[in-house]
């Protein structure tokens, strides 16, 4: 063997019982295998490969063997624990075989045992330098449950040959390790359990074992008592046991039998002399043994004071930190998909239960391994882990709460959609129950939020003040209030629009009809219509406004906050103003046709008599007076349409004097810029001028017709004389022209025509004649159609018979 035996690529690779290699973790120069590299691996990696070991917790033992070089230590370990340490080949000479410290893992009869083969003492290769020997002895004492001392029977009683100086070192170092406390056996959780020193006496012959035991124990007691300032007894720290083996070559069968018995004592818990009792365990968890051993060697090598309890706490700090990190990383991997789902906008169902399960799994993963370490340290690290888990869960929870809040607002909007759709068709009905409905919907949204948040809280954080959702609930209430205010304003617009539209419908048709009639009491009738429509509109609108609990008034000038009563009054006043504007618009629209209305009014007086029959101007008619009367009636309409008169006091107000000049605009107390004015003075006078120009023609035509009537008539005496004196000649001529049959008929037609003319009933007679002619025509058509059907019926019947045959 060479000094390069530590390097894996050049070391002997012999398989132990678990199928793994033996491993040199402390080399000849005292370097500990801490880190992995291309050509070597660490003790931690070596143990990690032994999955059955790293999961054993405290259910394992550590055994180390000390003794002189070339005393058969490796051979003994291989025989007892079925390991494969290199052994010396006597044929090549006696030299150092084991350098540094090697380790193998034994699994005989399911007893997991770490077996350390320590470089022999008193070797010529190191000479008188015993530093490494002292370090490995202290290290072995610290980490092992059982320390095997391999020695020859013949060396018992000799100080140097029996390595008594080594025991002095062991005892002194042990006192240093536990100088602040006294070990107690029987309690596996004790921080400083006893160590079993197990003597294996080689080549035993003749001398009784009891005698050899007494000698060794006596030597041990002397060494113990020789330690300065030692106030403890040796039994406080150590137990001793013995095994005697015959010569390996001279008594082969006996040697094998004793080795078999020794193996059973180490590996069979049912053996009454079982060696690896839990009392001797150092209580180092299997997964932390590699780090613990590394820390111990560093302290031993640096010659610092070595305190096992302190080292256990340090190991617990390191391992519990690793376990905490591993548990948290596993937790994060499981939590990450949940967080991504929330980030995508989803709401995770039963988030609280899921997070609680993830948290429990992480804590369980930690506790499964960490409970084996220093209790206080493990608890502290658990608290740190819980805090990290809680922080991560709270982040996910906060995102979920934000999604729930947004969903609750969305739910509120969805539930209000139907209400607002109904408001478009029947705003006043919806307004009456708006506040109650909004409160009910808000309660539903808030309940959804509370229930969803409750399902999203991890069970461990239910009572934690950091997991409060008060601010989120407040934000939700603000959002709901804001949305409710927006909907209230929207509904208010619907209500006002509905009220205005209803008011317009109630006003337009009757007002327009009254304007067409344009009677003397037109404005009185319009006021009655207006007052009734406004009363009904206010009666319907006021309860809606009060139900909406409005606290502001919006106009073209902006929105102004005010008391609800004042706001209601403002909106009602606005509705009345809209009613007045509607009436004004109706009047304004009617002024477009005012010239025609005036003409109709004029014609009804001038061209028709008091019986509404068309006038036939005669010499007896006073046309100028009739013209003036008709003109006055028509021109009064201009003043009637010029201003809005919705107040009874305005009935006596005259806006226009028709007899004034066109530029006399100061003929009224009401100026053109008054809000009641429909037509300005100038517009009124322009309309009057057009009207007067139009009716002048009617006046002239009437005068001409009257004048024609005066000259067109003959005296009755002259007509009688002509009829008597010229009758015979007139009849003779007509008889010659028309013949004797047509003459009487013609005379009758002429007489009828004269009567129609004289009675001025030509128009009605013509209409009657047209009606008679149309009736006669329809009768003739029906008779002709019937005659045709009766004549063509037989023909169609013959044609049908022929087709059938």
C-alpha cells in the first residue's frame, strides 16, 4: 500500500456486505475527506450512497479498533463484521498496512454498524511521533459506541508493549470531553453516554481469563487515578468487557469458533452478552454522522478544547439548517404550481386545506430527521422553518385574496347587470327598490369574499394577526360603494330620461292639437294640460329620487353635493323646466306653420259665413267689414304664438300690437330677450306683412265677384217679355234642331241647371252625381261579370269532361 491510498482511483476497491467500497476518510497526512472532487469523494457522499444507513436515524452503531501495528486488527474486523479491509501479507514482510482511518459499513443480521479501521500505534513508519496516534485515539473515543482494544496476551502487564500510554491519553481526553457533566448509562438521549472499552486478547493460552481481566482492570484503575485533578470514578465514563481468542494459525478451529461467538455478540441483539447496546450510542443521527465526524476531527486536529455537547449542538445547527432548507425547498416546489395558477388569474379551490397539507408535509419531513438532534436547536430551526413557510403561504394567500376581492367585485357587477337592464325599460320601478337590491347584492358579494377567504387561510394561520383580511374587506367595500354610486347615477339618468320622455309624450300631442286649433282660450287649455302632466310626472319622479337617496345634483355646470331634500327639489325643478321647454318647443315648431294657420283662420271667417257655408258675394255683403273682422281674428294669432303664457297673469300681457309699425318694437313690456319670447317683434311684423300681402288678393277677388254680380243680372220683366214674345220661335228652332223627342228633356235639364246655379249648390250636386255614377258603374260591372260567368260555365265544364275522357 502507498500513501495515495486515500485517492479513490488508486485505492483498493473491495466490496463490503452492502456492496459498497471501504473508504479512507482520514489519510496518512491527517486530511479529512470533506469535499467531493473528480478523483475522490467525501465521507458524507460515501454514507449517502448507503441509503440503508442514512435513513437509520439512531438505529446504528459505530465501532473502532485500536492496537499495535500489524497486530491483526483489519483481519479481526473482516472476520467479525464481514468487511473487506486490506490485511498484511506476512509472506512479504511485516509493515504498515492501514494508513490513516478507513471505514466500512457492516450489515450482518440487519445490524448496521460503521466499522473504523484505525492506523496502528507504535509503528516504525511514524517513529516516536505520537501526535497522529493521539488524535486518532481521541477521535475514535469521541465518535464510537464501542472502542475495541486489540492486544496480545503476552503484552498484558507490560506498560509499553500493552500501550498503557494510549489508555492514559484516552482517559485524559475523555475527562476533557465531559468535564462539565457526568455521563449516565441507560438513557439514549443522554448527551454524554458511557463508552464501552472492549479488550480482545489475541493468542490466548493457559492463563485463566479472570486473571488477565483482573490485571488489565488493575492497570486501568492505576492509570485513572494517576490523572491529576480527577474527582470522578472510572465507572462514571467507561464500561469494560473482554473477549479471548486462541492463536489463529495454531488453533484454527478454536479460533474460528470464538470469532463466530464474537460476531454473534456484536450482531445478535438476542445474545445475552450483546455488546452494541443502545446505552453506548453517541446519539448522532445517521444522516448527520459524516458532518459530526468532520467537525470533531477539525477540533482534534487544531488542538482546541473539545466538548462533545458543544459539538452536538454545532452538528444540530448545521444539520437542522440543512433539513430545514431541504424541507422548505420541497415545500416551495409543491407550492409553486399553486402560485402560478393564482398568477394566471384563477382562484384555487380549498387553498387553505392545500396549503395546510403542504405545510404539514414540510414540517413532517423536517421533524422526521431533525428530532434526533439537539432538542433546543431542532426546535429553534423548526420555528424558523415555520416562519418561512408562513411567509411563503401568506404571499400566496395575499394574491388569492386579491383575486377573490376582484371576483367579488365582478360578482357584484354581474348580479347588478339584470337590475340595470330592467332599469332601461322601467327605471322608475327599479328605482323604488334599488337601495334594497344593492344592499342584498353587496351582502352576497361580501359573503362570497368572506367564505372564499376562510377557505383560503391555512389552518395553522387562522388565529394569526398577520393573516387578517380587514384591509382587503375594506377595499372591497370601497369598490362596492363606488360601483353602487356609479349605478345609482346611471339609474338616475334612466329615471330622469324616463320622466322627461313621459312628460314630453303627455304634453306634445295635446299641446300640438291645441296649437292647431289656436282658439282664444288656447293658453288656458295648454296650462291645464301642462299642470296635469307636471303633477303626474312629479308625483312619479319624487318617490324614485327619494328611494335612490341621492346626495348631489348634476347639471351642465358640474356636480354639486347637497342634502337629499335639496337635491330632490333641484331635480323636480329641472323636470318642470323641461316641461316648459317642451311646451316652448311645441309652440316654436308650430310657428313654422303659423302663416298657414293664420290663412286658415282668415278663410274660415272671410270665405265662409256663420253657418260655415261658402260665401257667394252679393251686392248686399259688406266685404270691407268682413275682411277687417277676418284679418283681426287671424292677426291675433301672432300675439298668441309670440310668447309662452304658462301663468294666468300672462293672459293679459300683449306682446305685439298688430297695428303698430314694423319697427315699433317697444309696443310691449316684454323685450325680445325674454325667455318667454318665441318670435321677436321683427319676426312678428315680418309674418304680418307676408300675411297681409297674401290676403289682399282675396279681398280684391271678392270685390270683383261682387261687382260682377251687380252687372250680370237682367230685370224679371224683360225676361218675362222675352219668354212670352219669343217662346214660339225658340221652341220652333229647338224642335227643328233637336227633334220632337229631345226637346222636352233638354228643357228639363236646362231648368235643373238653372236651379242648381241659382241655389249655388253646384259643388254638392257634382259630388252626388259622381257618387251615383260610381255606384252605377260598379253595378254594371257586377252584372257583366255575372253574365260572363254564366256563359263561360258550360264551356269550362265541357272542356273538363273532354280532358277527363
